[in-house]
C-alpha cells in the first residue's frame, strides 16, 4: 500500500513538473511572477525622462469648491497637482495632512502651473461655506487650491474606485469617517504618477503624514513641472 502511495505522489509531482514548471520559468524570465490588475496597468507604461512611473489617467470628477465654483478634472489640465481626501472636522490625521499640504503649497506658491484638490469625504457637513472658513483656518493662500464638496456616495466612488484610496463612513471611530493619509500626484496631462521604492516597485501614492513622503512628492512635483 505504501509503495502504491509513493507511486501516486511521484506521478502527481511528475505531472506538475511537466505542466507548470515551464510556465513558472517563463513568467520569471518575463518578470510577471507577481501580477494583478493595478500591477499590470503600471507595468504597461514606461518611465518618462523624470524616472516617474505612469499609473494611469486620473478618474473623472466634477465637484464644487470653497468659492462655489464648479471644478472638474479638466480644470487642472496643464497643471501638476496633488489630490487628497480629508474632512474639516477630522480629529486625527487631517490636521497633520493639512500642515504638510500647506508646506507643499508654500513651496510652489505663485506658480500658476501647480494646484491642489482637497476632496471632503464628509460633504454633508463640509459645504462650500464651511470649506471656505476651513481654508482660512489652515492657511490656504493659492487660488489653485480647491477644497471640494459634492454628493457623498459620488465622492466615495471617486476615492475607492477611481483612485483606489480608501475612504468610508464608520460611526464607531472618532469623527465618524475613515480614510488614508495618502497624496496622489497628477501630471499636466492628467495622469497619476509616482516614483519607485528601493526594490524598483511603484509606490503608487505618497505618505501625506510623514515628512519623508512630503519631501518625496515635493521633489517629484518639481520634476513634473519641468517635464
């Protein structure tokens, strides 16, 4: 019985080797051993002169800013800009994100080819009027920094399906909403761009909570402005 079992196992191993090992070797040679929808999308684009990766086009959006103006993704064409998701009453990470975004604003203040889109995930509270006061509070000076509001479910779709950056409502957490502290970098043609990590993988988005991430996105904004 044991001999038969060994023969059976040996047969399975032999079949696996014949069928699958050549495929695995081919995938290793082609660099596709790890693959998914987003990785596929990124890998199909070559780095530009800046060395930054093109992830794909920014999702279409149409929202209202702190001045009541209609703002959409086409508003930013010809500009390098940063996108974040936040809400004005956020008690945790948003104040840090606000301070870091103000630093980015100040670095490029006066440059007409740079902008910021801060999209509220609590638009029912964050009306244009509320966002205008919030803009004054955090130090918004640039006319190209738009704090945006609109329909909540529409904004969640932009965040979760458009950018693949998590944003959601959770009554069990302080503030009632959850979101990442990530910043997205968009080039003049409306493409999401990023640098690579130390292993050569696209980072996709920049850490808006750490000075290291702010320094990195500031450097890459300068590259894109000169592209």
